[in-house]
């Protein structure tokens, strides 16, 4: 989380003073308005505010109709939630290599496709965009679904389109460590009505009693423009048993303020990265990590790739650099996904997708070396976290530290 202050405090106070903390039945709903404002920002038809990024992925997969007998391709470098969401709906994750951008490798994706493949989850890690042209082309070729995991790339773009809005569905996270945040939260994004309706049912079992989705208020409460009307009218999808992942009005109010901050945060992050990049462009021994869209990335990090792990570690550990090797992240590397690697996809054996009859014969022959190219790239890469509020003095110190570290390799 980069920026938070008095505006968020005032928003929370507004909700508490109203006495209406529950989104359902509120004449003026913060959550409803946040969903509307988020949809407008991203140019998508439907958004759904839920309790977390993992929940958003699960709800989106349910919306897409993914379940037992299906394989879903995920990258070997991502937070384990990308794979856990797949097992949560009874399907099986198939793990693919990443390429020199550290994003999912389209060539390996195509190699991993089988008659059981239902969907691909490209993950926009560290604010970098995946090659969505190639991913969508592969999906079209094999009639597959695409769920963009944009949890680490909220607001980023690929060739002018916001990440999360390109595939059949997308997922955002508003966890404390994300670009904008309310501590915990997430959102489902889609242009497809059926996907949205199923996601709504999953995230709110009580929706079975509300076949018209909640109302949306226009204008400030008490103003002449204040009206309430159904957002989407009656749902056509048959209702099914859901769960409970609704968000509350306090979180909606905070996110409405955070959303207003988003573009300014991204603009300042891009300025910081561009200045550092320009200063380091011709420095010997430095090779920038490739990007599928330099202008669209969130620029939360600047990355370098080295000839071997020893040089990468020497560089990362140099004074003032504060770099990190992705291989050391642990939870973002497939070899450390204990529940997946050990095929324990649920607490009860009968609910474990790896035990399900419908999934026998699918591709889950996992091994620690099955994505060796990914492990090699993660050992040779160094990422340096950036901050949109760095001063010119801080930027100069960072540039000087990186230059000195490169000279000493």
C-alpha cells in the first residue's frame, strides 16, 4: 500500500455515522458505487467486490464454469493462490514455465494443452504484463477460457487495455501489499453476464433470496439526483448454493478513495522507473528484465537479469541496492506450494480434486524439477522495489548504488 490518509478516515467516519455497515439494503451503498466506479475505470461491464484476491479467482473460475475433469494452466512463478483457486473448484492446476519476462511462457502453455484443458490463468506478476496477444490467440485457437490474475498489477495496462479486462474474466487484489488497498479485498472483472451472475451467487449465498441484484445510488444522499434502481435486473442463471464473501460498507468507502488515488500512484511509479532506467541504460554489466509492455506496466519494481546466480546475489546484496532474487520468495515459487505438490487439495479426501474420479488421468505428475527453466531464470533475476513518493535525492542515491554494484561485478 502506497498512500492513505485523511480522505480514507473521513470515508470510514461517514459510514460509521450513517449506521449502515452492511451493503445489502442500504439506500446509498458504498460498495455498489465502488463497483460502478471500478467498472468505469477499467472499461468492463461488471465488477464484484469480494473479500480477497483468492476469493476473486475462485468466484471467477466458478463463473467460467471450471470444475472437476478440467485442467487449468498456471505459471510456475506466482503466489500459490493462483493454483489454490483451481483446486477450490475441483479442477487440477497444470504448471507451466515462465519466459524471460518472468511471465507465463506462451510456448510452454501451448505444449501443456490437452483435451482436458479448460482455461489459462496468466498472472501479471510484480506489475509486469503478460503477453496477452499470444495468450488470447492460443485461447482462441484451442477454444479455451482466460482468467487474468492481475492481483499484483491493479490498474496496469497491456497495449492500452487495463489488465484484467482482456480475458474472459479478471481478478484484482486489494490486500495490504497491493497498489491500492483496504487491508484485504479483491474484485472480479468481466464483460460476460453469466460469469458475473455465477460469481455473485458464489460470493453471497443469500443472493438466492434476492433475484434482483442490489440497487445502485446516484448522487449524494439527500441530493436531487439521488435515485435507486436495480443495476442489472433479474438474474437468468439458475441459483445454486453459494458461500459468503461479501464486502462491507467500510471497505467500500475506503476503496472508493483508494481508486481515486490509483492513476496518480501509477503515474508517479512510472516516472520513478523511467528516470532510473534512463540513468542506467548504458551501464555495462546491467541487462534490464524484458517487458511485454514497458509503458503499461505498473512499475512497482525494476528488474535486472544476470549471467548466473552468483552475480545476481552479489548485485542484490550490494550496499544501497536492496534487491531481491525471485527464487528466494518461497511462496511464489511452485516448488514451495506444499498443498499442490503433495496433492492435498482439500481437507476431506473426498473433496480433494486429486482424488476425484473425474480427474484421474489428468496432468498432475508434479516434480520439483518440472519447470527447470523457470527456476534458472528466478535465480538470475534481481528485482528492486520502487516507491512513487521517492524524492530526487532518494532516486539519485538508488541510481548511484546500482551503478557501483554493477561496476564491482
